[in-house]
């Protein structure tokens, strides 16, 4: 059984990812941040105009694991 305490962030939209990363950076090593999302990808609507008009621009979605790497599961 894990001795880690869980901090859960429900919803990993733009705000949830920011909160999860901030918590992971500030909490002691005895805690872990667990992110819960209905999607396994991140979508940034703000980038959609740029991606639609600039050839070769980054994709509009990213794998959720690449957005929340360290200490966020």
C-alpha cells in the first residue's frame, strides 16, 4: 500500500492542467497529484486560429501524458 497522499484534480482542461502542475511543484514528496479527465487528449481552442492559418503549425490536440509529466498521474 502506498504511503503517498493523493490530491485529485477533476477536469484537465487548460485551468486544470495549470492547477495540477502548480500543485505538483509546491506539494511535498509525500503527496501526488492525480488528474481525472474524460478525454485522453488536451485541446487548446485558443490555438485553433493559428493552427488553421499557419501551415505546419503544431496540432490542436496533445496526448494528456505529455501535458502533465512529472508528479501528475
